[in-house]
């Protein structure tokens, strides 16, 4: 079992950015906790009090923290009971080529390295639609239900042929709209529409096109997010991951991802996805330069969005994995969130988001041991099998890889909860109530056969495809 190696409560210096939003309130910890316990709707000041275990003292107070976790665990039991859900899914990221330069990210590879005339050696990849289709077909044979696909913003990526034409018509497309034609690159990623068609093959549930990718798929045109999501939906998109949210406060985004869309754009895109009839998730990526006021404001914006759309199936707190990211290497941050901060983030998400049913514990970010602990801090979903997970591994996290159904069943039962296979939208569920061996049953070709670890499928231990 992996162990989580986050720092103890040594604290990360987060006061040096001169942010306008600071964790200062007129509320007391006791009042905020009383509201949380009674189920009254919390406000931003309440969330700050709970996240800080009281602004009346520095540092985290252990006894108060336990009270917050307890309230969140009780709320979880009331809302969703004892089930811990997970999904049989595959990560198929199409490309690591990206020029956006987010300082918390080490998934990207400078897009210029992928050009035909580049001599730079790099470990990045781009998959053609045919390659994506083959990977998905293989995964479906093994019982996978959901394909999650989040990619770098490759300059040759366009929504469709019309979009290629529109982008090429600019005088200087590379600098004006971050576009270069596919012929310039070693591998053509195809269009977004072609990739959607390739990956939604044979009844797979396709979970893709974050707000940032949707922006890239409409850049340089006056196409709306709604039209863009409709076109992608026609091509096979089933639901939208609410990643690229990071912290939905622009003064933080200006520091960590100045090349990305702003808070309002992110919210517009998510609302448009919901209007197109696509279920969504929402995330927060915390533990870098932001403070508790930013985290609280983020929760507030997500809750408002959910009041408007009702489309968010789950909220996913993602603890910043700092190793090998520019933020860490350039000395902007000294590390990630502490374990206390992680636990409080999960708990306050559960308490604040009274309109979002499921809170996810990401074992890829937290590791197994701490990931399980989060199930008693307000979380009820434990991610998916993720047959491949490049993003966190490339940022230095050691936890991305693969999780079998039997491992899930064993771990979840060990903490006294009920393991439940789910579909992406949580509509279909199956309790794993016998001794096993277990495999997925909800995928279009799932028959209960256990998923195999890639190394088990190939006696030589070689990956069976580029994505393993
Ligand atoms: S987070 Fe996404 S958009 Fe930002 S640099 Fe990484 S791959 Fe590119």
C-alpha cells in the first residue's frame, strides 16, 4: 500500500502574494460549526472559519479540526449513506503538446518539440484518432465503462475542418490564435470532432473536453461555448470534466495559470455544457499560492453554478502535487497542502456544497492510506480504475496507475463501508457483495471478468499499447 508523504503541519508560506482576498472574517468558529451541524446553508465567512479551524488563532487546532471532520462525516452519511462508489474507467489523454505554460503543470511538453523539424528529444506523445479508437476498443473488451480524456492544447487541434480554415485565415495564426497546421507536426491529432467520434465507439461513455479545451476548440471564432459543446456532443461526448478550474478567483489564476481562461469564462463554459444537456463534474486544485479565503470563494462559485444548472454530479478536491512543477522549481511555493488542509478541504466541501451529492477522494493525489481516510472526512466516491494516469505521475506524484476491483472491494470493506461500482452519472450502481473475484459489470462489454494489470496481460511486462 502506498503511503502519503505530504508534509506534516509545517505550513506553506502563502502570505506573500499581496492578494486582496485574505482569510479574515467577522464570524466565529463556534457559530460556523453550529451552522454546519444544523444543516443551515453556509456562507464564505463560515467556510473560512471551518477551513482555518478559526481565524482567532494561527495554525490548525486539532480538536476543532476533528469537530469539522465529524460534522462532514455525519452529513455524508445522511446524504449518501455507507456506499463508496468507483467507476471502471480508462484515461486516454490524446496529446501532451501544449503552449499554455501553467506553472503548476508538468504534464505538458512545449508544442514546438513535436514539430517535424524539431531535434529536441522529449517523452511526450500525440495519438491519432485511429490510435485512440484502438485503445478504447481494447479497454471496452476488458469491461471499461468510461473513457476520460484530457489533453494538452495542441496548436494543430481544431474543432473540425471549418475551424481549421477559420484559424488558418489569420495573418499570423501562431501568435494570434495559437494555431499551426497539422502538417507542421510529426503526428496529426486530428480534429476534436474526430477524436470524439473515435473514443465514443461501441457504447463507451466519453468524459472529455474541459472548459479550457472547449475554449481551444472555439478559439479565434465567435462560436459560443454552447454551440461548441453541442457539436462535440453530436460527435459522441457524453459528459464534461470540470477540471481546469484550479482556483476560481482571478488573482490566483493570474499567478499560477495566466495563459488560461478566467473564472467567468470557466463558469460560462460549464453552464453552456449543462445547457447542452451534458452532466459535469467540478474540481478545485488547492495547496499552492492560494489561501483559505480563495478556497471558500471557489466553493461558493461552484455552489452558485450548481444552483443554476443542477448538472454537477460530483466535486473533486485535487491537492496540488508540487514536485517537478515550475511553481516549486522556481521557488514560488515550498510544497503542497498539509494533511490537515487536505482533510479540511474534503470536509468543508461536503458541508458547503449542499447541492452536490458526491465528494470524491482522489487516491491518485492523496495515496491509498490518506485517500481511505478521506472517506471518513466527508467523501463517498473513490475515483476509478484509471488504466493509465499520466498527468499526476508526470508532476512527480507516485500514485497514478491502476486499481483492480478486488483491491477496491478489500480497501473499502476494511474501513467498514460498502463497495459499489457506478456509472459516470451514478445512475447505475452495483454492490460488490460477495467474496469475488470481482470485475466490472456496467461497461457495454463488461461480464464481471477481473481487469488485469497491464503487466499481467503481457508476460514480458511490456505495455500492450502506447497508453498502458
Ligand atoms: S494544465 Fe493543461 S493547459 Fe495548462 S500547461 Fe498543463 S496541459 Fe497545458
